[in-house]
C-alpha cells in the first residue's frame, strides 16, 4: 500500500496588477485588524505595499512593519534588523548597553566593522531625555533603537532602500512639537484642497466615464482617490455616482 502524502494548499495575497492592488487596498482599509494608520486609508495601504515589495516584504508583513509618522513611511526597528540580518551582505550585528550608552557593532562583508553609539547625554542634547512617553518608560530600548538606526542606515542603505527608522522619526516628531508657537501654528491645519472649475470637472467626468465603462474603476473608488487631491462638492460626488448608474 502506498503511503498517502498530505497536500498543502496555500495562496498569495500579493497583488499581480494595479487593479488588484487597488481592490486589495480597498478591502484591507475596511478591516479592523490592520494598524490604525491604514484603517479607512487605502492610499496609505497602497504605498505600504509598494514599499514592502521593494524591500522584499509580503503585503501583510509590510502592513505590520511600516508605520506612517507625520505623513512619512518608516520601518519599525525590529523589521530593520530582520531585513539586514536576512541579507547576504551582513556578516554580523552585535548590540550592547552598559546602562548609559547603547552600542551597535555591524560588519558588512568585505568591509571593516562599523560602530555607532547613542548615550543618555546624546538623548539630553537631542531634547529626548525626560520626555513623557517611551524615553521615560523605556530609555534602554530607545537608546538601542537609536544606535541601531544610525548603524544600519549608514552601513546598509541599499538593503533598506533609504527607509528611515520609525523610532527615530517618532523622536523627531517629539522635538518638532516643542519648537515653539510659530512652528505649532504652521502645523495646526493642512492647506485647503483646491476645487475643480466647471470645465475641469466636465473634462474629468468624461475620463472617469471611460474608466467606469471599461470596468477599471468604480464611482466610490474615484471619489476616494480624488479626495486626496481636490475638494469635491456633494453635487460633484453625485455626478460621479450617476456615471455608474448610467453605465448599469
């Protein structure tokens, strides 16, 4: 009697086309188990997927490891070290902390060892020491992330594709919020989005009609994607929805 071999079934969520990516982003945006930066924001999801593909991350890995901080995509420190350790270019990474200074020693194949440090004195100079939040609650971890960010970004920029480290970008956000009332006022409200003129809207309407007729987009998707660039009136939104009704 021959031995039965179990069959393993698997599938990939990696989009194979722009249309698949758009539909995938729309679906994930409605999920409550994705990070809050991506909930209701298919545009951020699409950017994260693209960045993830360039870094070698699957879509769901990208969603968990790419953060959007002050409108800027960044990699969390655990993902940064995982990507570098997984690269054939990395010979070793050693991290230590003596209670005052974090040290990260890294070696790229064919090059000399590089060392980066970050101390509490550095944190004080950067205005981070004593700040409420992670630097008060977990100073050792935050020192480690800073030393790691400096070392891996300097030695492996090609592996990380220039992506910043989330913990570092988040620290920059803390210091920027404390730079004074002039900066705070300038960041208080984003600039208003422009409006379409009647002629511009009619021209866009013709292009959108072609997309809907060809089955390449839906009215809701067009409204959603346009909302990041222009301010649509309720009447304009209804006109776009009417295109879909007419097509049916």
